[in-house]
C-alpha cells in the first residue's frame, strides 16, 4: 500500500469510528427518509381505517360504537405485540 492509500484508509476508519457506521451523510438520510415515509404512510392508512370504522359504527348505533371504543386499547396492544415480535 502506498502512502496515499494508507491515509485514505485511516481517514475512512476515523470517519467510521466517529459516526458508528460506514455511510455517507446523504446515503444515511436517503435510507432514513425512505423508511420514515413508509412508516408514516402505514400509520395514515391505519388511522383512516379506524376513522372509517368509527363513522360506520356511529351511524349504526351508540352501543356498538361504545363496545368498539372499549375494546380498542386491547386490540392496539395486541397489534403492537404482533408488530414487535412478528
């Protein structure tokens, strides 16, 4: 290895040690925002489905809407466990 290659390798190692990863800033943010957009869209879809369910049940009867409102927290915990543990 010549001196230029050794200096470049040392700079890359220093950069990797400082950031904790072997990526450039632009590459990291590109990956981060692609994941971020997917998560935001998934949450928008979930909230839209829940809103539609509430509107339909509210038009049906107050009792059914109250039953769904009572069960929603336990369903949410169940969905989060499924998401976490696959």
